């Protein structure tokens, strides 16, 4: 089962390497990792997606909590809002451009760059939506794709502190 773990850490050099090293040493594969600043200065938030049973996730959580720079660890797999962002550069001929734009509109995606022979489309949503959009774009010729990985936040008024 896939779990999404939110980790608040001190925003210092080397913290990401220590967290990734912990996963490596334990033999756990990180499926997705997103890191960014938070509303608190000096604190970053890591969103890590990892597969494993409840016992495995409990072990990962305990090991993360042992790291000095870790402030808080939470499994946010349930009752959360999860999103991913992708940029897709797709070949666009004069004949296919309108079709690509129409598909982007259906997915509530945005065209963020237009070139003579390509478009870059920004799409956000859950993993399935992003994958479905990319699959539809394959028929036009995908030149490049980049995905952020999942970010997640618990629903309701409770904050990860």
C-alpha cells in the first residue's frame, strides 16, 4: 500500500540527504519526494510517498523522528487533499494545435508556452488525472515531461505543527 508522509524539518543544508539516506539504508524506495518552504521561517516540508504495510510505515516514522533536524512526522494518506503538477511539452502542428488546446481545456490545464512547433501545457490534479492527460498527449508526440511528485495536506482545520 502507498503511504504519503509529511515531514516538517529544519531548513538547513544536508537535511534532504540525511532523510533520503535513511530510506536507502532501510531498503525503502521513495516513489515521490517534494520539498518546499512553509509558512514558518526556517522550516521546510517534505512530502514523501513510499510503499509498505502499516508496520513498515511505522518503522519509517520512528526512524525519521530520530533525526535531529526532524520536527514532526505525519502519515497524511487518509483524509487529505493531494495534488501533483506536470509540465508537458508536446509537438503541435497548425492542424493539431486546436485539438491539443481543447483537450487541455477539458483537463482544466493551461498553455504556458507557445512555440512554432510545440506547446507546453501545465496540468494539476491527482496522479490518475496527470497520467490520463499524458496518455492523451502521446498521440501528438511528447517532447518532454516533468512532474513534481505528490504534495498533500490534511483536510480540516488541524495543521501539521
